[in-house]
């Protein structure tokens, strides 16, 4: 019997829904129209299920981007995935937004793909992967920091580097140009729900299924309110 995977992507500005039958992508939608995910995700989900001719009870695995990314977007996507998975006790897994982003694009075998999302204040959320014959091999954990922190790792790899994500230009402009750097075109560098789905299938094969109730976002950074509170506390300590 076929295994059906439904993936939700809401970590960035774009929203997406994808459906896999085993390892085959049978449906995917992508919307980057400036609307909020609270407006778009549910209608996109309904359209996906109708187009694929399946019901939520037929889904064997729900996948969702777990971060890093937009704090609000991550919470909306997780709430939707949990709401779908809990009634039928369907396995649900949250995957790295950066791994899903790297899986959303094609790069030549033997090269490196850097997935980078803008984290503001000159920082990015980043992770690097090598494209091997067996698939992506992770070179570093998901990190929030300045692009130059990747410089030594990428130099030591001595391979062509392709940068994707909405933090791609920030990375390109702040890495030394002794690297062979390529920024993918804007329409190819954003994450896709299919990347979330394939990352979830890989995680599932490693036995990483999670109960929906245990899903939690991986923010990597404090939200603005938390940062402001910390700054106020530091200020009060010095007075």
C-alpha cells in the first residue's frame, strides 16, 4: 500500500503544500503573494486534498517546517499540522527549514549548497550541505550568525558553493570572493513544500517520527520582545 505524506511550509514569506505518494511528488502549490499564512494555508490545503482526491484520514505522515524562520509563520504551520494529525493519531514530524530548503533545489554532485534565511541585523540562519551520490550530507548544524562564520568551513571544502534562500545575497556580499560562489536566481532560491516532504521522508527512514503533541518550533534566536526585555534588564543592572 502506498504511503501518503502531506507537507506544510510556512517558515518564510511564501506558503506551500505538497503531497507525496511514496517518494513521488503528486501535488505541490506555492504562493508568495504578500498575504499572511493565516489567510492562505487552509484554502491551499483544501485545494491540495481535493486535487489529489484524498482525505486527511488517508495521510500516513504529516510534515512541517519546524524552523528556523518566521516565528509567526512557524507557529501557524505547526498549528495546522497538529490539527490535521491529532484526530487520527497520524505520525507528524517537524524538519529543519534549512535542510528542506537545500532539498528544494538542484546543485551538481560534489558541490556544496548553503541554505540561508535572513535573520535581520546582518545575520542569517544558515546550514551547509554537500551534494553526494547518496544525497545531501550535512556539513554543519543549523546556526544563527554572521555569514563570515562560514568562511573557513567553505574554504576548507574546496568545492563550488551554491547559495539559496532569502539570505543568499547577504551571504554573497559578506563572504570573501576567493570562494567559488553562485547565488541561484530569485525564482529558484526559495524553499518549497516538496523539500519539507522529502526531508520528512528521510527523517522518517531514520526513525525520527514524532507525536504531533510533541512538535515544537526551533527558533534559534530570541524574538524581538525577548531581546528588548534582555536589553532592559542589562540596562537596569548597570544603573
